[in-house]
């Protein structure tokens, strides 16, 4: 399967589809997805024409749209341009950047903004507006269908309106907070995960949703049989379990007002039961000697219930990356009975790998599509177990 990978310049509409190398990264856990393209200068007339057009029309801050087989994967800005001249290898022009969430990760939110009481859509729109970014709020399933290359998404789109309903309980950004910090904090308090994706027209969509664990697996990945007689569609794999950054227990200290001059301090401790579950650890176990306590003083948690929810969120964030399966496969999608589907984040896959003892449903959380003239097209995919990402809303105390 050979995929057509294209880059469009937003202002001029220039369409380029001749490349010597590219890398497209997508993630629902790490915003600011980077992309990069490179084009060597040769004597070929068509490539020379594309080189000249690209050289003339490149500009920092230029909006770009990246598509695979006609399906938009990301939109972003040009942030880096490299023009290399090598006497032995010739000239290469390389351009790179991040998706449109990139500036929101770096630059600050306006502390004069009043956000409390706004809907989620209005609050996010006001936060991103000073960066010149117009956002739409979508849910995860609808955004995934755009990147998959499927028009199916009407059921998912129907949930979008309900996601706009909650009112924001966040007065204003603090000086020095980035746009993304504030936006993510608002969504996490509502029990929502925040990431970016394009819609079918290439506009930025801020996805505020929970992982789509209910969906049926869209892909299958397998490795069966002994060494030498293995049946597989996986080129390389790595099954990783890490506990370095995972607390064994979390204690949250809260302060509750008692009167004009006194306050009462309470504490809530939650033990990380996931570390006691060998199945969640991919068959490995944790000894009783492991002790990694975490203590947090919260200014927002005024009740025991609020402190408990905060402890649950801390554990959930740590456990989300406790176990991952990273695989490299050929191409950028799979052929299903209904046709070709591209790989996309927030989609489910059926995984079977007897080397690791795995036979389970897993969620695609990150992927990297790569193409090289001498290596072909591959995709590196990161998967996490079903229900590994748990989101707890912060209810008003």
C-alpha cells in the first residue's frame, strides 16, 4: 500500500506531494504534535518546479495542512526552515513545525480574561483568540473519523452539543500561565481530556472528551507462532511497564474553614491498587518493599470528598502511562472489509501477541507516520490498555 502524503500552504493554496522524507506525529496525551518534511533538489523537471515554488512561497507563521490519502491529519504553522548545501549530496530544503496547539503551549493567556460562568466552548474560544486561533469544540470520535479518512461521525457529532453545556468554574488565568495550561485545567476539572485535531475542512478542533473505549476495534495487530514461523503484521514491538513515576500512595491535605480565625486541616490517603494487580502490570509483580509516597497540600479541596477526588486524579494521571505497547508497522493504515482506514489516535485496536502474553483491546494514544525515499512508509504506534486513562471531574465543594 502506497500512501500519498501532501502538504498545503494555507495562504497560497500551494499543494506539494513530492517528498524525500516526512514525519507526522499525532498524540492525544502530548499536545503540540511536530511535523517535518524534506525535499532534495534534483534535475527532475517536476521536482525542480516544486522546489522553486516552495522556495518562493515559504514564510514563517504560514499555515500548513498535512493530509494522507486526502484525509487531513493536522494543521499547523511553519516554525523552522533549513536550506542545506552539501557538495557531495546536493541541496535539501527542510521545513518543520507543530500543530496549531504549539503556540498555546508556549505563550501566555491574558490574565484579564473573565472565564467563570462561560460555557466550555466560549471559554476556550476566548483563551485561544489572542493567538489568532479560532477553535471549535468537538468530541473524540468525530475528530478521529476525520483522520481515519471516514465520513462516519454523525453519532459522535450528536454528543458534541452536550459537551458544550457545563459552565466554567475558573475565574481568570494567572499571570505567566500558558493558554494550554488554563484550557487543560478547565477541561480536567470537568473530567475531560484535551487534545487537538483538524476537522474535514482543515480547521482547528479542540477535542474535549473522554477516551472512546466503547468503540469497536478498528485495527488488528498480531504476532503469533514460534521464532522462525511467526505470523505477524508487526515489524517491531516493545512492551514496557514502568513504575518510576508512579506513587504507591497519595495523601492530600485539605483545609476547611471553621470560623473567622480558625481552619481545620484534614487528610485523605489512597493506596494505588493498580500496582497490586499483576494483570494491569502485564504479568509482572511489585514487591512489598516498594514505597513511593506522594503528599500534596491542596488549596482547592475543602472537603474530604474533594481531597479524595484529587488523590484519585493524581493516581489516574500516573497510571495512564504505567504500561504501553509500542509497535512499528508497514504503511499508514489497514484495509478492512469496508475499505482502507488510516491510523488515528483515540481509536481501539485488537492486539494479540503471544510473546508478551497479550490478547486484549487497546487504545491508540500516539502515532508517528514516517516516510523515507530509501526506507518506505512506516508508522510507529503507542497503545495503552483499555480503561488505563481514568478522568475524575472536580465537583464543586
